[in-house]
């Protein structure tokens, strides 16, 4: 079971989402799918069409930048972190 | 106990609920809600009593929020709000419109989605995306956005939508097929004879007398139609400029509508000469009356975006608008005199009003 650290801002829009979760999954994609199964809506917030990890969401596995196909081990620690960039907003 | 009037305000940093009684003299402000997400549009569903708010986070993507308690608590879902893994990524939700027991969402890049379960899941209205003109659609300055959704009041299969910078479309078969409705609308930025699509409609609204009577504020003028958009007639007339964003139609009088002209698109897009005014027609668009009492007549260098003017359905009608500088203005006499509710909100992107009977 991987340990996943989730941002508190994500918990604001996904009911009962903890800050730290433990889920099964051998890749980042499987970890996100497992999170979405337990807390529906997580997948849409973290992933864009493709699927790809959203542009301003960073995922790390054991401290290293990760993609959806990055391997996740039983003892892995996964961090999902909103990027510093991304707050500008657009409208005209 | 009298009715309550709620202003539904979408901003760059969350939704706000601004409340008064029928007198509309004093206001209280609740918010920010929707967790501070950028909110492009907030709508009230008269049938269910729910609020819907569409927007998109730079981090977490586009979604539609729903509140069953007038904005005290919100949930959100974007399940199904996708063109598919091989399609373009949806950047934002620009408009949410409940009608006939459904909810419609207009998105960027332009497309229409429908929810039959109060916003829990969404289905792509593919007929619009499949319109033959789709490969030629080009964005306006705000992007390629579907911003106006105008349902027929009694026929759930009939609807108009407006896309910048593409134009107006109508469906009469529940969204399976759509026809462009832009004849008579200028597209000064395209040389040669007017194309079927490519018009930069900024806001489309329906007059209350019959569904085929519509108004639009366009990048290139103000227009009316009496045949559902098959033929448009320009009614810019004595307005100070043909460029503006918002437009509102009276809830009962088909000859009354409001617009807010701006300076030219290449010259600031703010109040002309820095003097704020809301213009109304009382003769169906044959002429326009300037309403500026109480509004700043100097240094009003703000703009009012396409969703940022709304009205209630009281008598006299209340008109409301929000500015790019976070000011919220109200008129309880149909736009004749104005007062400022607040100057301290984030940049305002949408204003709508709902009358709540307890």
C-alpha cells in the first residue's frame, strides 16, 4: 500500500478526502484510480483528458518527479502538490 | 414576510451571495464560496431552488458547483465534462443554465454539455460540435467560449447558444442538429461578404413576449431579431459605441433592454471617456436612453464583462452590474439611478439575480 500525501485545497472540494491516504497501485495512474474509487472526483481534479496529470499539479514518487506510468512500490510515498505557478487566472 | 433578492456574483476568487429585501436599499454579503475558485457564472434554478456555479481552477480544472442551500454549502462535479481522451482539453466552464429539469454548461474550448441529474454527471451535446463550421471556429480575446445559453421557455428541444467569435446557433431537435443564426450581423474583422459564422457575439438574451424575439450585444453593434435569429437588425443607433459586453432583457416588457457600451476593443475596453453609464431602450431598440445618475462620471476606467450584468423580476426591475475592479452597482428603478453596494470584491466576472420567496 502506497502512502499518498494530498493537498488540503483538494480536500475542500472532495468530501472526506484525508490529507494522507493509503491505497493500492503499482503506478501513479493506478494510485489515482484507487483514490478516485474511494473518494469520487479526485481523478477529475488531478487528471486532464489524455489522460495526463494536470498542468499545474505535480506528482512525486519517493521524492522524484513522476508521470502517470511511474512505478509505485508497496512502501512508496507519493506526494500530490499544486504547482507554485497557476494562480494567474484569465478573463477578457 | 417579503421576498428576498439574492445577487449571485462570480469573481476571479470565488462566488459571493449578496442579499437584500424587496426594497433593495441595504445589502449583506456572504462569501467567498466555491472554495475561492475562479467562477465565471452563477445561476439560480427556479424549479429546484439550487444554485449552480461554473468555473475552473488553474490547478484542478473546470467544474460545476451546486448548492442546495442558497450558497451556504457547495459540492462539485465534472464527471463526463470532457471531449474524451483524444479530444481537446476543456479549459473552463463559462456558463451554467438550468432549464426544463436539466442543467446546461457552456465550456471553453466552445462546446455544450448537459446534465440530467442536477450536475452530478455531464453529457456532451455532440450535435453542436459536429456542426460543419466547427473547423473554422476561431477564439475571441476571451478564448473560444460558449457563453450564452438561451433555452426556449416551453419547448425543451429548442434552444439558442452563442459562441465567441463564432456566432449564434439554434437547435429545434434537442441538440441533435444546429443551424447558424447570424444573418444581418456585422463581422468587421473579416474582409469580404459576411460569412455564415465568425461573428463575435458577446451576449445573447431573450425578450419576454415570444421566444423568437432576441437581442444581442456584439463586438460589432447591438442587434434584435423577431424570427429566432434568421434575420438580425442592427439597433446600435445613438449608443456611444458599438462595442460592449453585457446585455439584459426586461422580464415582462419586450421593448425594454439594457446594455453597457465600452470604448473600442483596441482602445481600452472601458467606460467611454471614463464616465460610467448603463443605456436602456424602451422602444425595442429604436433609441437608447443614458442612465448614469449615481454612477462615477470621471475616472471610471473599469469594464463590465459579458455575464456581469443581471436583473431581478420585481417592479420596478432591479438592474445590477459588477466591474473588473470589484465594484458592485445596483439600481432599484430599472437603471435610472444607481448606488454602489461594495467596492471591495475581487474582479467580478458575473452577476445574476434571484428572487426567493420564503
